[in-house]
C-alpha cells in the first residue's frame, strides 16, 4: 500500500495535480488557501489586493512579532478598501473560491483531506467532489490501517480563519481513540517541531496531540503547518512524528508505504 501525504498546499494546484501519481490514495492536511507567501510576497490574496510593498511591510512586522503594528497596518488597508464600498468579506471569499475551484479539481481519487488554520471549512462541501472525503475529528480505514484526522489550528494573535480553543481541539483528538496514523494540520507541542527557522518564531503545537501520541502510541503522527521547522521528524516512544513538508515550496508529497 502506498499513500502520499501533503500539507500547506497554499495555492500550488499545478503540483497538486500530480501529487497522487503512483499512490493508492492522497492525504491532504490542509492550508489550501494562499493569503500571503512569505517567500514570494507577490503571491496571494493580500498582495493582489494591497500590493507587494504592503505585503513586504506586513511580513516584516509579523516576523518581528510586532503583531499590534501588523494589525494596525491591516486595519488601515481594509478601511481604505471599505471606503470604496466593497465588502472585505465578499472580496476574500471570492478570492478563496477561485483558489478552491482549482485546488479541489486537482485532487485525485481517492483523497482524504482535513482543514488547515487558513482554510474556510464552510466552503469545502461546495468543492469537494465524490472522490474527496473530508474528515475532522473522524477516522477512516485506508489499506487496513486506521487514520484519524484533526483539522484546524489553535487560537493565536494571527487570528487566521480556522482557529479553535484548546478544549475544542482536545475533544476532537479524544474522539479519534486509538489509530495507526494520527493526521493533523498542526504539530504536537514539541519545541523542535514547532519552531520555524525562517519566521523565527514558535508556532502553536497541540498538547492534546502530544498526550494522544504518548498514551495511544500510533505508528505515525503526520502534520504540517510549520514551513521550515527546526527538525522535521522526532520519535516519541514508538511513534514516528513527521512534518510532511511545505508542499507549496517543494511540490513533493511525503510517501507512506506498508
């Protein structure tokens, strides 16, 4: 059995169309939407609306963890857009819909997917075709192994679209029970897995995922979210914990075989 796993697609529909080649199934761990590319500030919804110079400024502020100033910049830019009479919600949703149309069309059959923190779950039912199964706090058998899926991220100062409380996230993890492969968008709360060496900050990892790994001991814990982690894999007891990679940049899936 061969399963390909991707995460943090961020608009890369071209490589996504080939991500399932040679595999029995594709697993996607979320973050399909590209709002702002930290490596190329000309790509994404934000520079399309406000220009590359403002994208440069926003990335600089966020990287320096000057979140109040970053939010102030965002408020000013959105206020300028509001004065044109255009609804910001409508503008963002239209842009996300354009990206989702391309991305979901690129998914092979079968695909098993969960949400990332920048995704908009309410839109997924409109784009997920018959060959795509969306799971969040749910489990499914693939090739004789049980995969559990937990989507979204935890609350942060960034306030991305699909962030939830620690308690709500922990309830989804607990609902999975024992699984062979624990699939999530964010990593377990292990510092080496959570630190982004380019953004120079810790992303939020989940204590509930770490607890589940230590108590239920799945074969694998697979995740993404941290684009340039300090380390990409660690072993916790008998569980191989793997950041499957920043697919937007690499265009290559992680391969799981048994």
